[in-house]
C-alpha cells in the first residue's frame, strides 16, 4: 500500500537524478566557514564565490556553496556530501587549516581535486601521498614569517616579543617565526598566548613590556588582533609592532583606530594594488578582482581572504578547459585530468601572486606574493 | 614582578571581576526564581555592547542602518502577542486579550519605534546608553514569554536544553545583525588617577563603582519592595508563593527583565575596555557561571566574591601562564564543586 503510493515518486526522483547527471555540467563544491569563529574570513570568500561566472570554457558551472560553521566535523560532512550527493568535480575549501587538513583524507579517497583557502603549509605537505589531490591558494606562514624577519633585520631589530592566538593559527606562526628569527639572528625574548575572545590581555602585555623587546609580533586574525595592540599602546610600549596578514580587513582598522599607526605587516599585494608600480603584473590582476568586489559590496570592503577564493577560481578557469579536452565532467577521468591540469599551472598571474605549481609544490607562490605595508591614519600604505 | 605590575594586574582582575559579578548575580537571580540555567546571558552582554556600538556615528554621520536588535524586539513582540492572543482565545477571555496584546506587543513595539527614531538623531552618549539598555532589556521578558513560560513547570534539564537552544539562536542572530567582526565603544573617560606609584584608570574605577551601585540597588529592591519580596518568596518556595497570590508568570517576567538589564549593563561597561564579538558573550557568561557556582547558585554575596576571585585568578594566570589561562580559571570549578557536594546536603528537585 505505502510502497505503491511512493513508487511513482521514487521513479520520478530517479529519472530526475539521471537527467541531471546526463547534462554533464561542471559541479564545483565549496565549503567555507561563513559562521563560527572564522566567519570574518569565510564571509568575504562566500561573497567572492557569488561574483564568479557560471560558465568556464564554454561549459556551464554549478557552484554549490555550503557553510561549515568553522567546525572540522561539519567540513568533513560537507565534503562527503558534495562528493557523494552532488557528484562534484572539484572541492574548494575550507577557510581554515584544521578543516582543510581533515578534508584531505576524504578527497584523496574519492580521487577528487581540492583547493584549500587556508594558510598552513601542512595542507599541501609533499611528504603526505594524499596531498596529491590537494592544492591551496593562500601564502604559507613560512613565506610571510620570513618577510617579517627580513623587515625586522632591516629595521635594526635584535630582540622580539611574540603574542598570538592560543590555537593552530598562533602555534603555526610561532613555529615559523622561531625558524625565521633564528636564520636572521633575532632573539625571541617573550612568548605569550591569548584567545580571540579574551576580555583582557593586560597580564600578557605587562610581561611582554617587562621583557622590553625591540619589536613585538602579534599573530592574530581579524579584529582580535587589535586587543593586544591597544593594550600595548595603553602601556606606552615604544618599540615596533608587527601584525600578520590575518588582520588585513577594514574592520581591524576600524577597531584599532589611531593605536594602529605605524604597524607593519606582510600582505598579498592585491590589498594595495593602487599603490603598486605599473610594471607589477599583479596591479592589473588585483584591480580586476577588487573593482568587481567593491562594486557589489561597497567601497573599501576589500579583504585578502576573498582574494584566496578568487585565485582558486583563476586556477580552475585555467585548468578546466585543459581537462575538458580529455574527459567529460562528472567522470573519474575528468577529475584526474583536472588534477593534472592544476598541477601543471605555470606563471598564472592571480590576485595574491603568481602561481607555478609542481608535483612538489601545490601552493606555487614565490616572493612576488608578499609585500610589506604600514598602517597610517586608518589606511594601508605600501612600505618602502 | 614589581609593585606596579602587581597593582595593574589587581586592577585588571577587579575590573573584570566586577563585570563577572553582574553576570553571576543575573544567573543566580534567574536560577533561584525560575530554575533556568541561563546560558544565553552572555548574548545579552554582547548585544548590549554591539547595539551601543551600532548606534555610534560613523565619520560624523548617523549609522546607515539602525541596530538589528530593533528588528529582534519587533519580531519577538509579534510572536509573544500572538501567543498571548491564542492563549486568551483558548480560555475564552476576549476582554483580557486586548490588555495582554497591549502589554506584550504594544510596549515592545513602542520601545522599538522610539529606538528606531532616536538612532537617526544626534544623541549624546548617555542617551545612546539609555536606548541600548531599553532595547536589550526588552528582549528579556519577551524571551521568557516565548521560550520559557510555556515550559515553566518542566524539569531543570529541559529548561537547560531550551537555554542552550536559545543561546545558539541568539548567537546566530548576532552574527546576522552585527557581522563577524568585533566592535568597541568609546571610553567613558580616558583620565587616570595617580595614587603614589599606582595609576588607576577612571574607566576601571567607573566599572567597579557602577557594579557596586547595581548590587546595592538590587539589595534594596529585594529587601524593600513588594515585587522584590515576591520574587524572593518564589525563589524559596514556588508553590507556597503561588498559594499566597504571587503569579509565577509575573515572577518569571520580572526576573528576566531584571537579569536582562544586568547583562545589558555589563555589556555597556565592558564595551570600552575590550573588543566584543557576536559570540563573545558565551565565555563571559561561563566565567559568571563559575562565580555563580561558587555561590552555589543561591547566594548573591558569595557569587559576587566568586566573581572577584575569577577575575583576579584570570589576571594573574594570564601573566604567569597565558597559554593555560582558561584551563586554570575553569579548573577552579572542580574543587569548588567537590567542596559544595561534600558540605551541602543532597537536594532532589523532584521533591519540591
């Protein structure tokens, strides 16, 4: 009785599913952290995906965007769902490192390429055979930490203090900064941790100031980076303050206010594309993205995080036509061809830098993907 | 560690402790009267700060969009009004329905409309604070009417589950209204007082003084006013209070109004000291909860002392071992629970 009632619906559903897969659109699954602690990073990424064209290489593209709430389990569930239910040809995401690391196993098992928008170099660690399927667009911490150490050295800094998030972001930075400091001969005299939601960092900052370093690096993402900086200003710290590229959004400038003046940070050149020399190829590619983004989301709404999503699109826009020559979307062969095409990306000028992938390097960025900037009166200014 | 560092840490601890104390008081108050473990108290703190921040002028112009809190008040007022209406119709008390509609929909709508109008004007800072407090406090009784009153007789566990659900709903709405990034509000004062070697910022002094004043007002309220005494009676014995004519619904509504006011006030107080995010409230309320547990969820003075202890512990822990700060603060709850379970006699809520 019940079965008979449901049978036509079931048959209809199967027919619908068959007809859907027969059209062979390219399905791109996206999982971003649009809510939860990483929402300030995930929202511009999600906004960027909404700007992307729906055809690549003459083929219709479906962007299927899911929110993982900055939660690792949810990111894995999303990835499984995208692969098994939506039959995606490639997964883009997630926003943050823990999520991306957890997704590596899933995409490797399903032999589906993945482009992460998170920073850690471990996501594309060439020592792990599963990362054969994984690529990532953001600059690695090591590249940026090195830029900071070089800049400190040039400014005559001999001792530095560190305060950063008590999580993967902060720990990753601390490890990279220790390496870079060692190679440049800078001594780290104090290491402090705090949480993004801490109401007060007075204790940590007092300890940093007591150690009296020449410079202090704050490793934080978004507006929480302002908390130690304002406290340092209140304690009359006179040394140089460095931030990481994690704070490069307009909200940070709003919250830190005048206490941010003089802060130095490494950044993808796109953020200050207007100030780049015309000879820099990134000026044009950065403008292409930012003008489009700000036209939709308002003046000065740019953030570097959206750029990572844009670069993922640029990688795909170059690789998909290559893969289409070899196989039809929706097949295992297409996914493999797409992976090969991504790995053979050469000199792709994107918003954050120039990508040249190799089997050993699935990030593909070099020193052109970083530049030092300074905060002056609530504006990002290219440091000379 | 020299004297000046010690003094700064103590000052930091007392300032934070004063804020936690207000939250602890709100938690104790709500639990004593309604048996609700009020997890979303923290959201009222962050709504307080963020609403005030949203009222600030940007580059000399009034904010483009009035704070989303207004829409929440309006939405909840409509839902609460409908619930009242349905209840009145079911009981066949049509005459009462008009009064209830005015109370539950009319007043919140009037507050929302006033806030919407005022948000566009050039208000002095104190007036912005009044608007913020009015908006966020209104959410308290509405929340009680919608989420808790229909379940007032349920077990503590059910009420806790409702609280967790409300917490998630409010956090999500906070993200929608205020965005993912944090805000600060302007300082009440950037002055500082010199006491020998020690510098005390007027801002911290204000926070502590207002907290003490609030606590004093609460003490007066519970000791001298009829409604305060009725709330105390309900806290002691719900059935008994009902028998002598204290309406449990009225008690619940009054409690939530008061608790929402306390939390919104903490939000206004911490706004200039720290950056507040849409999800900041939870951690603040957890610390208030630790303090309230030290007071056994019944004693106001013990809860206030507990809050001070949590604040000081936090300040010194962040100086000595910043990576383990939260661990140290929350580990405090274990010996306290142990001590309480050994000293207090077992109390089964189903016996009441």
